[in-house]
């Protein structure tokens, strides 16, 4: 398929709307956790599966989509992903028990696992190099802003209608996306025949399932069985990447230092985005006693700032290079995150909003540019594998971050005598752990740019 046959901006918007819905719903459900616990009679550990199973399925399907992109047309993949998501939304809107809710989340995870790499594949393949930063900024805006906007969206609907409407109101967006994508993305022949690396896919499944279950049950003896499963999966996947004729993902590109630096910085930013989207809404409800609406509204100003800056930062990269927007963005992110960590001790809603806005200014400047700069280090033939690595580890880092902060806060709550004080301490420790990662990413980027 030639570039002239695709309506690039509408195609990016169509796949972006699908990706946006997928990422939005990750954090939109976080503010519903107290409601779901009471409605279904489940524990905090069980309710976390609403997010964990979703991210787990995405982490498995993103590598699988690398194979699908070689054997199916991008138009067919887009339609399949869209219909899967709509089916998942309708199932969850009608869900009357927790297992049915998880079935819908599973289908949504399959869809997002296809949609995210598809969106970036279209950008990388069909956008010109001089406009790639701007296009990547538009695309990455969906994955950077949606986690912050999700709690607002979920909080408003949970407080004034029902958590069921979180799913229903996304159906019209998906319908518009479907029509736009069918018009903008022409039918095309697949790249060619490709053999599915079944053992590699099995390794990925064992890897992510094992490590996520280990994090979810880290305080129980069964956690080490899951850890062993994850290690076996990692070994199998690595072996296949070295010996299979057509590996699921070619890991050789990780030998490139420039690619690794920006990949790690991007994953740290993603971990913080998902971490803060879990910590702040639950903190506001438990510690400050506010409802889900206020908890969600807290995230809206920062999300708006990040949304405005994402394409602007991509344009800055196209015009001036990556050094300034990435380093300035990381500085703002560190300042905002440090402020939030300190302010949790004596919280006020306004101070939390300001801290989150400063942090999101930083994310808006550096997040998409990390991925663009990393992918620019690769050859055109390596885009598929690089895209897969970025999107797979993006979802996995988000899942790990959510599990880690939930575990830290849960430990303090279980061992504390006062739920408010223990939540404050647990939230501060969780935020500090992620702050250490952010500072490490900043130091690594400074070292790279000053060589």
C-alpha cells in the first residue's frame, strides 16, 4: 500500500480514538473500586483484576499483533479490533456479576492490544520523517492523556449515574472511529506470509502472567510459584528470539544503546502515569472523604495541560531536536512529582491539583518525544519489532506500577491501626519509589545528551 492511498490524519485519528478509549478505560475504573467492592462483595486484591487482566491481555496481544500485521491487511485488523472493543463494552454495561465484568475487560484488552501497535505502525510507515514528531505527538497523546482523564470520566459517571455507563458512553466514540477508519484506511495486501512463533507466544504468556501474578500475591507463599512461571516464560521467549526462524519479536534491536535509553525513559513515564492515576483518586476518597466525582475531577486540569502539550512537543522535536523538550520535560515531571509526594502528608485538593499539573507539563513535553527519538534510531525494517517492544513494555510497566503501588498501600493499610494515616504513609512511600525511577531516567538521559 502506498502512502498516497491512505488518508493519513483521519487514519491516525480513527486508530487514535480506539486507542484512546482503550487507555482511558484503564484508569476510569480505578475510581470505581470502592463501589465495586461493596456491590460485588469482593476484596481490594480481587477488584484490582479489573485493571490487571486488561493490561495482561494487552501485554500478550501486542507481540501477537506484530505477526498479525504481517499476515493481515491493516484495514481488517482495525475493523476486528473495533468490533472486539464494542462487544466488550456492551458485555460490561450489562454485567451483573464480577466474572462477567472480567470477560468484557478481556475482550477490550484484546482490542487495545491490536489497536495500539496498529496506530503507531501507521504513523511510522506513512508519515514523512520531518513530520513524524508531530504525528507521534498526536498518537501518543492518546496514551499519555487518557490515563489522567480516565478518573475524571469514571468519577463523574459513577457519582451521578452508574459505573455501567463508563462502558456505554464509549460505544458512540467507537462507532465514529469505525466509520472514519473504514473510509481512511484502504484495503491492502498483507506484507507476505509469516509463520507464527507459537513457542515464543507461549513464552510471552507465561512471562507476563507469572510476573503480574507474583506482584499481585507477593505477600503470599504462592507468589514464588508465579515468579518461577515468569522466569520460565522469559527463558523460553528469549530462547525463541535467538533460535526461531521467524521470532515473535526480534530482540537484537535492544543492543542499540540509543534505543534502550529512550525506551527506559518512556517506560518510567508510563509507570508514573498509571501509578498516579491509581494513587490520587483512591487517596482523595479514603483520606479526604470526597466522592468519586471529586476524585476524578482532580485529574482533569493536568490531563488538559498534557493533551495540549503532546502535539506541541512533537512539533518542537521536529524543529529543534529532542534534547531540550525531553530534558525540560523530565525536570518539570520531577518537580511536580516531588511536590505531590510531599503534599500527601498534609493534603489539600488545590495543592494536589497544582502538583499534578506541573507533573503533566513535564509529561506533555517528554513522553511522546521519548518514543519518537527511540524509534528514529531504527531502520525502517525494524519498525515493527521496535513498535512491538515499546507498546508491549508500555502496558506491562503500567500493570507492574499499578500492582506495586496497590501492594505498598495495601501493606500499610493492613498493618496500620488507622485507615487514613496508613493510606497517607503507604501513598507517600509508593510515590517515592516511582520518584527514584524518574530521577534515574533523568540522569540517564542527561548522560546520553551530554556525551
